[in-house]
C-alpha cells in the first residue's frame, strides 16, 4: 500500500504539483492530426495535465496549442477566428500566433506598441507519424522527442480512448499480467486455444512468479510459469517514464507497440495506443512459442468466449467540451453493457463484452476517480506495480527536491524498448537472455534467427 501523502504525490498532475512539473519536462502526446485536420479550421478544446488549452492548425499548416483564456480579459479563445496564421479573439480582436506572440491588436491606437508587450502561454508542437506532440516544460529549447519505436515508423497506427479515473489507476492495469487469465480469459479453457501459444499457457497456469528489474527510464518484469516439461512461459513487459507501458501479449521481438497513459487532469486519462506494422508476424517465436490462434476459426461460440459481442460499442458522439472526444459507449452509466446471461453461461468471465478495453475500463473506473491506496492489500504478483510506483515517486522527489533532470529526457534512445513472450528452459533467466531485444539493441539472441526485420 501507499501512504496517503505518497498517493497524493503520485496522482496530482497540475502545473504547481511535483508530479505535474516532473511530467512537463517530457514531450506529451497531445492530439492526433485528424483532430485539427485542416489549416484555418475550427479550434478545439484540449485539456492536458489539468490545463485548459486551445489547439488550432494555422494557415501554414502548423499546429498551435495556447491557453484557453485570452490574456486581455480572459475570454475563451475556443470562439476565436482561425485566420491568416493566427487565432483572433472575437471579444476585441487580439490575435496570437502559434508561438503565443500577439501579432495584432486592432482595439488599440495604430501607433501603440502595446501588442509587443503581450503574449499568451503557448506550447511548441511537433507532428510525427500520427501524433502531435507538445512540450509544456520550462526549457527554451525543448529536449528531443522520445524514440518510441512504433511512433518512429511512418505507418504507425494510433488510437485513443478516455477513461474516467486517475492516470496511474489505468496504467497499473497494463503492468498487471495476472489479471489476463481472470478478467479477460477466466472462461477460456486450455483446450479452446492452440498449443504453444501465449493464450494457451496463460490459461493453463493462471498464476505466475515475477522477476522485476529497474532500468534508467523505468522498470521491466518477467512473469514466468510452467509451460511444457522442459520449458517455462515468460511474459515480459515494460514501464517507461513518465507514463508509457508495453504489454506482453505478443511474441518478443515480433512487433513494436506501446501505450501512453496521458493525464487529462487528476480524474481523467487519455489512453493512447501505438502500433507499427509487422512484416513477418506469423513467424515462430523464440523458444518455439507460436502466435495466438483459435483451434477452430469458424467456432462462433469460441469467438464469443474470446472477444464477446454487444450492440453497445465504439464511442459516444463527440462534443466540443473539454472531455467530449473518445468517450467509450460502454461506461459506468450503462454498467459497461454487462451481460449477466453470458457471464452465467461461461461465455464471458466478467460478463462485459467487446474485449479488454471495456473490461479494463470497468475495473479501473469503478475504483473511483483516485483510489485510496492506503486500503490496498498487495500480493506477490503486484511486484511490478509496487516497483513502478517506487521508481516514479523516487524520480519525482529527486526532480522536486534536488532539481535532478528526469531520466530519459535527454536520452531519447532509451525508449527503443520491446516487450513480449517466449519459452525458456527451466532455470534460464529470460530477462537476461533477451535483454538485447528488450532494450532495443538487437533483434536476436545467440543461437536464434532474427526475430523481425528492422522497421525503423
């Protein structure tokens, strides 16, 4: 468990909080390009780290992110006119460019130089492969973008979904490997899955032992359990500061993927998913682990078991308010479309259809906006959650108390990490065996063929 003080330190992300200042040292995923699709298009509201902001694409195609309140008398720039490389407040016509400079002040006399003395808070933006990144920190010259492997690929696929809880509450679900065999697959029998696949081993033995290691930008776990007589199945997953995870559902080295758990405010998080294409995704894995597959692809009952089905899916209609985009249709107001009949019949363990996202959301959101972690009772399989919290809190304190630069800010190459699963012989430390793959230094281990062609 955490103390109440540590829980507050970890969860509060406003501009005057230690965690908020720590996170602002990093580049933040802010928008997908399609949210501001055209030059001179409508501005959009954007809340990040407890700040209300306005995003727009100017006439030249650059994206700007500036404060919501006009620095004149506080009117919302959401209603501004996006024209001629700037956003003009409709109250008195003051106009600001993407750097925050006031470039026109028609309400003042022509001879006045007052506009040269006025700026609005603005954050620089960079677009890279489906993500608009912003830097909200103190540096005049921002650090480099992190080398997140999937986002380095020109065909990076990006998705977003909002959850109504604190960012750590949601993030911790992605570094908790044990819940897969219950929440998502508690109804799945080993015989329903193909032998030597990740799903087969995860439901054959639903508990595991964990080995957790620290590294410069976070922590990594290896969860291992008996597989065959001569092997253990390992699931390897990463946490990277300040809010990135890579889950272990695929074969190690096969695919570059990851999630970002970006705080909207203390009580809401935007979940980003990054995926790069995999040229040889069906190739056997290290140690003979095979890609996931169902025994019978035409078995409708099994498809229902593995994925669920419901008419309630996708997102609610978008609105223009601060929390109006990427809101799941399955949510607390409709009990996440839980199907008690499917639950009772053993079709879906949780009864919540449509797979992992709504199932995870239901567990995390129903803890409340920020769970009181002084009430927890953590077990051995929570080792990665414990280590991740400790790493994050230690780094936040070092930054706040001693001015230590947050890890990874100036070392983008440390984010070239991979996760996944493999089979290893008894007594073999798979974290050590695959460290060159995990830390992005190689795609092979000694005695194995290349895991995947280099994609970036």
